[in-house]
C-alpha cells in the first residue's frame, strides 16, 4: 500500500505545483463587480434530482447572497450525452460576463481526460471558482450473506450486476475498482444517473452498487437500517500529502485500499491497474464537482465569484445545513481552488493510455 499511497501523493503534489502559477489569487478587484437586478444561470449538464443538481441547488441561494448585488441564481439543467452535451453547449454559448456558471462532475471530466472525440470543452480554458470533493460508498444486498468488506472473498466467482451510466462516466471508478479487487461484475450500461442504479438495486436487478455521499445518506442508509443493504467500503479521500484516508463522513467504513487488503493481504508495488484507479478516483471524488466561469471572464468577475464562495462556505446557515448535502468534506475555495482543480482535470498519460486500451478491449469503447 505504501507504493500506492506514494503514487497518489505524487499526483497531488504535481497538481498543486502546476496550479500554483496557473491561477491568480482571489483578491483581484472583487469590489468593482455589481450584479444587482441580474440573473445568474448555473448550468448543470445533468437531469434534475441527481447529485450535481442537488449540489448546485444547495449552493445557489448562498451564492446569490454573497455575490455583489445579490443577483438571482437559478439552476439550468441541460442533460444529454452523459453530460457532454450540456458542457459543450456551455463553452459554445455562455458569455464571459459573470451571468453563466458551469458545474460539472467526474462524469464530465472523465471523457475529457480520456480524449473522447465528442468533447469540445477544455478545462484548462475555464476559470474555476469552487471545487467540492465528495465520497461514495459501495454496498451489496443483504441477501448475498456477507456482513462487511472482510467477507468480500466469499463473493469471488459469483457474478454480480452493476447498473452503470457508461464506461467513461463516473462509473469508471467502480469499474476499475472491481477489476482491481478481482470481483466478477457484469456492467449493464444505459442508466441516466446513479439514482437509476439505486432503483435497479432496489428492484433486485443489480447486486452491487455505489452512491455518492449525499445520495447514500439520503437514500441508502434507510435500506441499511432496514436490513436490506450492506455497506462494504468507501472510496476514501486524499489528504494534503496525497495519502488515501478514511472518508470523514463514513469513518467506520474501510476505504478502498483497506478493503483490498482485507481480501488479498498486504498490497505490493502499485500495478498499472491500481495507478489508473487512483488517477480516476482523484478526479472523480477528491475533486469531483468544480464550478467554472467561461474562458475570457474578466479577472475582477472571477475574483468576485471566488470571494463569494469563500463567504458562502463560511456562512453559518450553510455550515448548519451542509452535512446532508456536502458531507464533512472541506470545500476548496479561494486560493485553495488551484491545486484541487488541476488534480481533477489532469491525468498521467501512461494511466490514461492503459485505461483507453482496457475500455476498448473489454467494453468496445471507441474514444476517437
């Protein structure tokens, strides 16, 4: 595990170093901006009710409160193409006047990182103003007869079914995780969101699932309490040195690497499969949901947004209400945005090429 952790640490350190010269401080002329009487559209390239939609709708009133002039902030859902459609439309149409904001997730970032030919957006050209990490929990039905991650070995050789949004969506993380663990999982593609995956699980059509933290707390904990579902492990989080740690929202659950060792014993040198998993785990969860302004947005508007999110996160009302939606995760705002944003939107070329080949050979995914 030490080698795996060292690899993760290298990703985080490289990201922070690269970002330190790429993104200006948050203090530039924020006081010159005034959005009085205007409406800000927060584009979300997913349907209503999903994790990204819930996240944006939670933040919207606080952003309105703390932006200069207190503009109305509304969420605009533009679903389609696994979130590629809405992101493409944003970069093509949004004006750099501070009235359009884009919120994405790992499902949007992964096709960009993998070089998907449908992608017309470039994260390096957008202006990040907030990055929200999240977590996720993998769980199975109680009918499988195991009680925790230490008993996952009993599932080896049993075909499990996972209801997936697609091989290049955020579901790439569990796809790689199950591959590393050695589980026999059949991925059924075509879900429009993780909510659909959960419903498939509840109907008995899926026998392994994961939900991001907010959805897990809201929709899966009742299943656990009713004795219908068994949590196995969380994805974990990255600390400031790039080490994988337990998720603070689920401190009693092992993280993925701990679960691996429960099944297979001490982890040796990190193979390419694990390196690929760690890279996409970092993008998909440690810095999962960035909010960005269009390319060319004036520095004073970027600064106003960064300061607004600093103030929003510090707002006592948000702090009192955040756990159910944001979990216990520290939000990246102000000067902290740079490092985590870069970590979420860059990937080691070796890991990228291995994943592209893996997806092509095993799932007939064509990215060019």
